[in-house]
């Protein structure tokens, strides 16, 4: 096992040389955002590792159907009445236009997107789902999200989500975030993590705090650090490659190194630091400046060092090896969030230890990690960081010791 960064590991494998990492001010990024998004300064800039909308493409077999019937066929657990209501509310777009009547007849090739809302037919309710709370005050809450938990209701996951658990948690002391007139399906949610991603998830307990925290993410005033287990060594580098939606797979994103005129790719910037590499797998720390959909997963795939366990962007061979160990999710973990509390002004550093599925792999690749980074395993917060005055590590310990010396993937 070789420590990174180095030019060559002990087994002779050549590593990436450490380049000069460019630095960008928030003004630089904002200016490029305006250019990349065609002047749309209101473009979502917070962390969006799951899609806000569902997107469908009509084919020849769909041509001639009413749009409410078309959507009902794609999302059979909702009714035509529900989708007709969404059309009336402007939540259904055809090729980017929201002026869609429920009687609209779809044609082959049309791209149809849907933003789901709570209505009389689709209600949000509290559910008694345990939350691993790592920090809480009267205005905000942070949990260690387990892999497999969906953040907010969406097709195929209308219940059992973090939002349902949050509503139950808040109902215990009477402070329930109101859905308001908009019927938002994400009360309290200020950023998102993909279903398979574990780690720190922050939420607001009041509508005012929801706006304030959302603004912090939008203004890039939240420092976000992740850990990933990669196939290969990504080196130490800044990955500054735009990301757009895949041309044919609407649920997938893709790196777009050369933006062509009219392309709908948005700037994405990730800072990657390899902390350990054993000749096959690496443990990488990733800090993201922007928050594009699947940003870390796409950027590491672009470097040809994909996250292991990632069915969408990963290596099939490594995925099969992980599945033999009962792991079927991307080994990506939201390790840390750092920001200034909007009300108290306190500098918060919130950490969540690795869940055991990922911790076991990290210990195998990086045997001394528990000694050098005890916070990764719930053994106490790590010192340092720009906002390190207040460190709030997650409760409990999920790392149980060093892995044995046998290479599990051989």
C-alpha cells in the first residue's frame, strides 16, 4: 500500500504527478456560471446528487397519447388526474416549455419533464423512521444518512424517505416545517445526497432557516468534503470539467470537456486528493466547489478512476466483486460539512463516520487510516479546517478495528 501523493508507489505503479492546482474566487465561478448557463443567474447551484424532476422521452409507440395518459404509463402509481393537475400548475414541461395542457398529444422525440408536488392525491406524512442525529438545535438538524435512504419523495419512493422521518422527528416537539401553498415535497431539505451515498445530511426545522441554509449552499458558503473508494489512483488534482445530461440516457450525466455552442452543460469543479493507494484501489478525499448532479461520480469516471460499486458510472468487474461482499452501492460518503450558523454565527464542522460497508473496504486499502483519521471511524473529530472552532463529530463508532492483511479483492 502506497501513500499518496507520490510519483511511484512501492509496487512500481506510476502515479499521477502532483500538478499546480488553480484557485478560483467565488466571483470567478459566478461569472463562469452565467456564461455556462446562458445567462440564467437563477440556475440551481446547490448540491443536487439526485434529480429534482423526472425526465422522459416519447418514442413512436407513445405518439398521439394525451400527456396525462403518457405520464401515467411512465409512473403507474399516480393517476391521470394527478398529472393533469400538475399540467395545470405548470409542473410539466415539453421540450423546455411549461405551457402544457393536459390534453396535449405527445409526439416522438419530445422530452417531457415533471416536477412532482404534494396534492390532495399525494400527501406527505410523518413516518417513525430512526434518524442518527449528529447535531441539532432549535433551527437546524444534521444526521448521518445511511446508504439506501432517499432524501425526498419521488417516483418509486413516495414514502420511507428522510422527509417522512424528519416530519415525524419534528412532530415530537411540535415544530413541523409547513408545506405551504406550493405543496413542496421537500420541506426542510436544503441539499441532497443520492440514495446510495451515505454521510452528513443537513435540514432546516423552520421555513426561515430553510431559506437561509439554501442561500448558503447557493452562495457556495458551505464547504463540502467527501470520501470515495476508486478503482485506480485519481492523484491530486482539480477536475474542472463541465457536466451535462447524457444524450440518450436521461437519468445519467456526462462530462463535457469541450462545450459546443448551445450545449446545456454547466461548469463543475472538484478538488481530489488521494490519501492512499494500494496498487488497485484508492481512498480519495474530494471537495466540491460546485454541486452538479452526480458531480463526483462523473468526474472520477472522467478520470478513468470510477467509484467502485457505482452501477451507473462504475467498473462492472469491481462492482461484481463488491456484490460478493454484499455491497451494492457506490462507495461515496459525505464526510463533512463546514459552514457558519446563520443565526448564532458559530462555525460548525459536522462529520459523519463511515458506515461499516465502506469502512471495511477503507481499512483494507488504508490499514493505518484509523490511526491517522480516527474521525472517519467515529473515534473523535479531526482538528483543523477553515471553520474548525466547533467540531461536532457523529455519535458512536462504526469502525471496529484494523482489517486483516488479506487482499479481499484478490
